[in-house]
C-alpha cells in the first residue's frame, strides 16, 4: 500500500517548507537551503518548482506575490502542521537510535 502524499517529507521538502516560514521566492529558497545545511542539501530548480506547485495544491503554502515570472510564497497553517509533524517524527527516530545505541539525545 503506498504511503499518503506528504505523510513523510524528503530533506528537500522539509527545508523548502522551513524556508517558507517567511515569504520568499524560488531563487531565495535555492540560496537558503544550502546555506542553512552547510551545503549538505541542495534543491534543483526542477524539483523546487514542482514541489512548490504540489505544496500550493495541497494548501501547505500560498502565493503572496507574483511579479512577472517571480513568485513568492509563505507557509500556511497546514504547512506548519505538516512541518511540525515531520519534526516530531524525526525526533522519535533520533530517540529510538539513542535508545538502541545507549547514547544521550543531543
């Protein structure tokens, strides 16, 4: 059985939504993601604009400004809930890892 769309997020999805805590456009996101992850995560333009469209259709972000081809977006309440749910899921994974390997949580 396939998982529901956006039930879990990829790293790119997570960081795109994280960037949209504040209004920004696609170019801003492509700059911010590598900066906030020390270059560990990059988002290509094809992936980014496809995900922005999907997030908007799912009600997770909303268009705030359109100037020519430049579009700006911001996170909606539904997007915040999705991001928070993913954060909780990742924290549970970290706790499980720490339990199994006898390490303290960071």
